[in-house]
């Protein structure tokens, strides 16, 4: 039996990175293995080395055959050089080579149409490997994905440093994906939290024990998404304010609609400076993971997230195609100016652009 190693994939909202364009991976341990940087190849619980037969219903078998046909069709469209690149990156990714991870990220981020096609072939191969590893893991997820968010001054970086060190000391493996809240892709401040929530298993909101109208300063929608609220910097002179803020949020959370049948969001105080309750916070996270996994809600949530991201990508690409279309790209600035000046109604301007788009192939 191999030693059990855990993987925690932290998706951190961070102000100076492009959304899904710049990715920062941070090691917290001197013995941190290269493979731990690729969330899809690491196990939340390590895979036992045994073989098993899988009996599939006819519908699942048919879907699998259709999927394999699609992958084969994509692979056949590659030239020898492209196929060698995909094979090299795939092999490097499943073995945990950082250089291959960096090269794969660059490929996936490319806006060139051909490189996008090559990237999709690579992603499909990785996902196929990922599914096989999940089967060996008795259908359990291979990683625990946690999203962290909070206002400036909440101590996100300090928390990540403290929390990550604690986890690696316990034998876990940690990767960090930084997300820019001001990116145009995520729609600006506020929207990035929703984007992050659609990527993760658990969404954690970090809040400082500041004075003023704290509840009014945080968007209701963001609080509703939180599975766990942590009041940071609960040490020294800030212990009393932290207790007050905790009490306020405990009351506020009771008024929000329940999103899970097995989990009610918790509010706790932590201090990354002293380490107080950091271990307790991890205990709450693992409790959440176990309950959601046992109830089947985690699997359902991940499947819904896949669908959400499919439509997000369709919308993003369709909008890019619309804006660059020959029939509308020159009209957009003119109509925008008329809308801004009040000469033209937004609905009419949209109708004119859509008509121009549809009339010219």
C-alpha cells in the first residue's frame, strides 16, 4: 500500500494576476514533489495498486464509444510534429514535470485557432487519464478544491502561507491558482467570486475584524456562496472586534437560504499570525468534504460546474466572434456612442447589430 498523500487545490482570488491567464503555483515544503503542481494528476487519497473490472450499462458504453471516437478524430487531424508535442506534454503532465505543466498552460492560453485545437486534444487525453484514476480511487475525487476570497486587508496571503505550511507538514500536497478580480474575462470585481465558486468544491470567505458597516460592505451574493466564513487576524487587540464580527455574521448567515441538505455554513475566528484555529479550520473543511461526498452532493456539484463552464466558454467565444465579425465590428463604436449620448435606445442598437450579424454570413 502506498503512503496516503492528500492534494488540496486552492483557488485564490488575488489582485495582480490575470484571470485564467496568469497562474501562480507556490510550494510550501522543501520536499514538495513536482507532480503536486498539477491538480488533475494527484490523489486526495492515494490510489491502491490493484486492477478491477468495470461493468458499464449500455448507455454509458455508448457514451464512452462516442467520446473515444471524438478523441480519435481529433488526434487523426494532427500532424506528426503536433502529435509528438501532445504526447510529450501528456507524458510530462501525468508524471508531474513542471516544465511540461508550464508549456501546457501556455498552449491552453493561446488564442491561435490551431493551438486551441491542439490544446483540446491534450486536455481530452488528460481528462481520460483523470477518469481512470478516479475509477481506481473508487469513484472518489482526486483533489479537494477550495476557493478563497476576501476584501483587501483580509490577510489572504498570510493565511495561505500559514495554512499551506500546516498542510504540507501533514503530508498533503498543495497547489495555488491565483485569479484576478479585475480581469475583463471575469467581468470585474464581484464577478470573479462567482467564477471561482463555479470551479471549487468549497468556497471560503476571509474577512478582517475591521470597524464600520462590515455587513453592508460585502455583497449579499458573495456571502450566500460561502460554505465557511473565517474572521482573520483574531489576535491581540483585535480579538474583541473579531468576536463581535463573528457574532454578526453568525446572525446574518441564519437568514440566508440553505444551499445544502447536509451542511450549514460555519463562521469561525482564526489567526495566521499565532496559528490559532488554523488546524480547526482544516477540520471543518474535511468535515464539509466528507459530508458532501457521502451525500452525493459533491459529485452533483462538480457535474453542474462542468456544464456551467461549457456554456461560459461558448458565450465568451461567441461574443468574441460577434465583436470581430466584419458586418458589426465597424458599427459597434458608432452605435455605442449613440447609446451613450441617448440618441439610440440600447435595445434598438442591439437589434441593429444582431440583424447585421445574421444577414451577413
